[in-house]
């Protein structure tokens, strides 16, 4: 008889089980257990067998490779990510604001991506930074842009024989950084909206400009087309471009609830950031 729960001890064993049974990976369980709950005192049930992956050493750890690429393995918890100074600013900020301490000690990056909630906090900065996600099966490795991997609310391109093994972020040059999450409280609250922005300014010219919005539609919103409105511009050209930029941003975000509040708040934060760099503010974190 097929088992209802597998607890592999190695990645190769896990991939074999996944290929044969399509068992659902369970990491921290902070999404899966909530989704499967049946009521107080009743054992949760799952539509297919589950596979507890917490013993897989191969999926643990955070490293920086020789070329500066940051590698965050799938079982890294939000606390581990938030506490690691090698991790890019926006990712650390997002990780440090997820839930309360107990949740952050359990919730994993693989689970946050695998759950693909539009309100999940980690995809937003990761998409800003063009992160790749590595997907392993027993006979192949696929590497996809996270932006392409997340298809929509709770939908990913994960195949039923695959496991997320790691997230990879190449070095990104930036002079000015901004991260903000609006929730009911500072932490332990699901995002009402979140926004990451970065700019790279050199000799008075905007060399790079990126922004990504969380909880702003069916998935994280980022638009390279809208970003191009500011890239290559001189600082003294920026302020007159703000109305066009924020209008274009308004058009790409599609909040399912409180659209006016979400659009206005996002516009105000974007305008503030652009005004600050336009007035020649020294590089660093803008808050
Ligand atoms: C009280 C509470 C507060 C919360 N607050 C926040 C918050 O502020 N911000 C936020 O973003 N989230 C929040 N969450 C949601 C949740 O904690 C996060 O999404 C968390 O990162 C999920 O990670 P996990 O390891 O617990 O995932 P799990 O529940 O184990 O898995 C989630 C999904 O990902 C899949 N999965 C997990 N690991 C892998 C893998 N390696 N390969 C393939 N698929 C995988 C699972 O099959 C499942 O579909 C909260 C949840 C609770 C209960």
C-alpha cells in the first residue's frame, strides 16, 4: 500500500520518491499545515502523500560564490536569511518582517516561493534582483527566472517530479535602496502592500532603476518597460518624469482589494524615492 508520508534522509532519495509518488514537499509546513487543517484535534489530511524534506542537508545553507553570486538553499529559514549580512538588503528586510519570530524560525524560502502567494514577502525583492530558481528532478536540473517560475496566485511552473533546491542572485550594483512593507503591524502581519526600489546613480546619470510591488495583483509586479522611463536620465530630468512614471506604474499594478489605497500609497513612495535621488541625496538606504 502507498504511504501517506515520506521522510527522506538524502536529496537523491527525495527526488526518487518525488518521481515515483509525486508526494508534496513539506518544508516548514507553515502554509501547508494551515491549508490542510480540519479543525481543533482533527489530524490534517492532504490530497496526496506528503514528503517531509527538513532532513535534507543538501538544501540547507547560504553561500556566496567566487563571482559574488548569492546562493540561498531552499530550506533556509526567514531568520537565517534576515540574520546573514551577506544577503542583499531588500531580501533581508523582507525576511525580517515575515510573521513573528517563531514563524521566521520555521518558514523557508522554498516554501514561500512554492506557495506563490501574491502576498508572500520574499518573491518581491527576489524578482527585483532578477533571482533564478533551481529546480531538481531525478534526471534533470532546470534554472528559471523566479518571475517566470511564479505563474500567478498559488501557481508555479514546478513539475510534479521536481523540488526547489536553491535561489541564486547575481551581484547587483546599486547606490540607493528602498524597502517598505505595509501590514497591520510591523511584523506578524500579511502584506497589504510592499515595495522595493533600487537605483544606481553614477556621475549624475541613472544607470539602473528597478521597482517591484508585492500584494499588488496576482503576482509580484515589475515592469522593465516602465523602469526604462528613468534609466539613462540625468538627475535634473527626473522630477518632471514622476507623473508619467507613477501613472505607468499604476497601470501595471492590479490590486484585488483597496486599489485606490494601494495605488496611492505606492505612487507616494515611488515619488518620494525619485525626488530624493533627484536632489542628489547621498547613496544608501532611503527610508
Ligand atoms: C501566522 C502566519 C503568519 C505568516 N506571515 C507571513 C508573512 O508575514 N509573510 C509571508 O510571506 N508569509 C507569511 N506566512 C506564510 C508562510 O509562513 C510562508 O509562506 C513560508 O515561507 C512558507 O514556508 P514553509 O517552509 O512553511 O512552506 P510549506 O508550508 O512547507 O510549503 C509551502 C508550499 O511550498 C512547497 N514547497 C516547500 N518547499 C519546497 C521545495 N523545496 N521544493 C518544492 N516545493 C516546496 C510546498 O509543497 C507547499 O506547496 C505566514 C503564515 C502563518 C501561519
